[in-house]
C-alpha cells in the first residue's frame, strides 16, 4: 500500500523535553521528524503532536516546534492517544486513514498508539529513524510487534517521495530544492539496521 498526501496525517508522539535526554539518538529523531513535518506542511497535510502528562515530562522540545509550520498539540494521560476521545473524534473528522507516526518511547506510547489505530481500522506507517526508546532493543521489539499486526516500517524519504508522487511539478521542484536534496547525503542510523556498527 502506498502513501497518499490527501489521505495521510503525520503524528509526532511525545518528543518531550524531560524525556529526550535519556533517549539515544534523540537528536537525529528530532531533526528527521522536523524534516518530514516540513515536507508535510508544504503539502498541506495535518501535523499533530502528542504530549504525555506534560506537567511531569515537559512540553514538546522547542527545537522541534520551532522547525514546524502549522501543527496541533494533543495532551494525553493514556499511553495510547487512541484512548483519548477528543483526539479520535477530531481524527475522524479529517477523513484521513493513513497515520504516519514516530516518537518516544517506541515500546510504550508509540506502540500502544499504533496498535490502537490498527484496531480502529487505520493504516499505520512506522517511521524507523525517528521512533526511539531509551533501550534501542525495545524500539526494535516494538517495531516488530507493530509489524506483526499490520504496521508498515518506512523511512522519512519513502514517505516524502510517495506523497510527492511525481517529479515534473513545480511543487516537487520546490520541495526537492528545500528538503530532499539537502538531506540526500545525510548519514542516518536506523533502529534494527543490520549494518550499524559493522
């Protein structure tokens, strides 16, 4: 199944200031989530953020929100955002059925949200390079479990190019110049990357 810009919503889960210092790879996660959110904003796609109990864990990392255009923030107490009724009502109103998600921690809030979306009949796309846990092995386990239930592992590049669909438009040329070309040579680490550390 391919992603479509008019069917997708980008969901950034719990990139919070008091949580990120204990997350390996957090700097890459913030940078790449912000990069894909920039592409999504250019395409007019909803970009939504969640914050788990922000009174304790702080709000979304400022370096991420500063990189975004328009976005909406949802506070939650449940680990899965799908257990928050106001969020699900708002999501249903968008008519979008493809959820592209990433965030922290992979094995807790991201996984439980992914499973909740799948249970509700949404397509779920798991952004590998931006979905992290303080113990990387648990992020790998979470991705595997989500995949067993139908979540599709993708990279930010995959999402961007599928959303753009073709290369002969003014929109593609603008996004290529602003986002795609500068990222092309960037070194990235992927959770579960078989070549990492080789």
